[in-house]
């Protein structure tokens, strides 16, 4: 299976597409003039304490003040605050290493934030969620610093091992290794990619993460909150850190500077894979070359085709996302309604899981599947959805199909849902209206054509279209008309009609009788 990463670097933004066997499975965009903020640690200033919410609003440099709830402080926030104040007082000099620093007592789980902070106070916080809609960022004081194989959690002691590591012996080895190596007052999460890694490599990474955290305090000579304390890597490097496990076949990038940075990063973590990074220098846009733009148009619209006429309708509100599954008008002959419903629902479940990951849809998702009356079929759909979302890295919870045919999913929301415009200005009405993207017109035309040929059992069909479309269908030696005729086992005749609008299409029998779709 080809597992590729395609990175399109433009003057305004960086778009990263993850494909498996040339099928788009993940897409992310980052503005070049904005810094990727989730994971960044900031020196913030408390602006306002909200006793009723048991929370505080903190200025970390965003347009809107960030939100910090008492439950997101972490049990050792008093120790963190004391260590920060000590570093500021000493201006980062002669600072006691954290492992020798005396810890404060854990905070009460049912305590009040007003007992810990007051307005104007400087605190250390990490962005957990980017600004979404009218809300500012969500913060946490339970800090973590992610590395390739390990995640360092200062002011903690626990060692956690990824549940995705299958071998109990390997889990035991890694737990024992990290517990013996980690300094006091540091917790560690061992990531899935650490499986089988050498002691030397893990020791080096642990030291690097600890040094990165403690060196940041040594730079606090003249702190002026709000300011960045420890920054995340750029978006491309973050995706490589979180996803690169040796399974990537190729990493394509169209910017030479990014190419060098990525190649340097890959050579540091996996020298044997350095050759998979490829610089694409071409006048043709990189997403056009790999067929990404067409897939984006197909997958990001309000209506998303599934197969055999079925489709999804996706709507968004402030509180939740709603996905409606429709069978369309192309159910298979010979199957009863229950069987058709099961087939369409199982197929739709795979596409729903793809959509959630592609658009990074979070919060509450409600899916209206086609009604099924058999409990066994509803259970099969539930199992299929869990299987389809097994590779989704975002935390999620799936509930079984209700008696109303609804399935509810909650999915971790870290950043705003990705929205991609899929409509183009209509060339006929000069921008006064919108039509389906022209890049999809031939696919839609072929789908309609194949449906009519199958339904009417035709051996000949006449297709009347605008002359521009007729020229497109009949150009070249092996024309689209010829390919479609062979595929459908039906002779297709194309006529150009100057009076037609650009995308107007009519179908006729060999006797010149119009076929109503």
C-alpha cells in the first residue's frame, strides 16, 4: 500500500495531504503568517477570575483571551507556579533543577480557582484547543512536551505506555526502562513508535526533552507576558513527528526550503528513510499532479457521493454536526428494503469515518442512517463504524444506533473544522449564481449515463450537450465517448447543441425520444 504525504507550500499557506493508495485520508492547512498554536506553552497574564465558572480568562497574545478551567490546572499547579516565580526572581540564573525542587501539595479536586490565582498574575499555560468560532483558545496548566518517541510531563511522576503496543513484554520493558531513567518530578508517556527502540535512543530523547524544558526557564531574564515560552514545531514537522513510523512510501514537497527542513528532520529520526523525501519542481501545481484537487472537490461539499447512487448530506451548527445518509434512487434490483438499507449504511459508515478525519470534525456528531428493523443489522453497523474509526487518532466515543436510526459520536475537537470551498463561479451567469464544480462534471455525467443505460437496458443512446462539452467528450484518438461506450457496452452518440447552456444535458433513445432521469 502506498502511504504518501504531499505538501503544497504557497505564499499564503501550507496544505498537507495524506493519501493511502492515492486516496485522500487527511488534509490540513496552516497559514504561513500564523503559528501553529496547539501544544505551544505561553507565559500568560490572568485578566479576569470568574468564580461562577470556576475558571479564569488569560491573555496569551491571541485576539480573544484564553479560557482556563480549574479542572485543567493539574494537581501540581502550585509547584509549577512556585518554580516559575523562583525562575523569574532569579532571572533564570542559579535555578535549582526540577528533580531537586521541593514539591508543593496537590490541589484539591473540588477547590476554587480564586484561591490559587488573582488578576494580573503571571502563569505558565499550554494551548489545548485553538480558537473556535467566537471562543478563545482553551488552556491547560498540566504541561506536556512531545518528542518523537516520548511525551514529557513535568511536575508528574507517572509512566504511561501506549495501549497500541500489542506485546505485554515490550510494555513491561519500556515501563521498567523509563522508570529507572526518568528524573524525579517528571512523568513520561511512551508513544507507540517507541516499540522496539533501543535504550540509547530513548535515553537521548528523554535528556533532550528535559533540557528543553529546563533551559526555557533559564531564558526568563526579562519576561514580558504574554510571550511564547516553548513553541511547537512547524505543522509539517509536527505531522511527521506524530505520524511517521516507517510506513510512508514518499513525502513530496514543492518548496525547496521545506524540502531541506523535512529531509534534515527525517535523517535525524530515521536516516534509512531519508530517500523518500522528494522535491517536486514543476509548473504544474503539485495537487493537480497527484489528483488531490479533484478529491477535495469531491469530498468537501455539502453533498458527498458514496457509491451506487447513495450520498451523504453534511450540515454544521454551532453545537453539533449532522450527517444524513441517503440511498438515492439506485437501489439494487432483487434486494429487499432491509438488505439495501444495510448495504448502504455499511458503505456510508466508512465514508462518514473518512469525513470526520478529513474535515477534523469535533464535538457532537449525529448520523441519521437509513432505518433498519433488525437488531443484528444495527449491531453490524455499530461494529463497522468502530472498525472504520479505529485509525482515528482523535479521542472519540461511539454510541449504538438508537431506535430512531440515529448514531451519536463525540470526537475530540482541538482546532476549527476544516472547510474547503467546493463551488465555482458559474461561467454562464457571470457570478450571479453557483454550480457544482466543473472538475466533477464528467464524473457526474458518466454516473447519470450509466444509470440510464442500466435502467432502460439500452444498446444505443444519444447525448445532447453544449458544443464545448461535445468537443471535450470527442477529442483525441481514444475519446471519453469511446471509453464510456466500451465500459457500458452501449453505443453513445454525442451532438453539440449551441442553444444549450454550458452544463445542460439531455438523453435520447435511438428513436429520438427523450429519456427522463
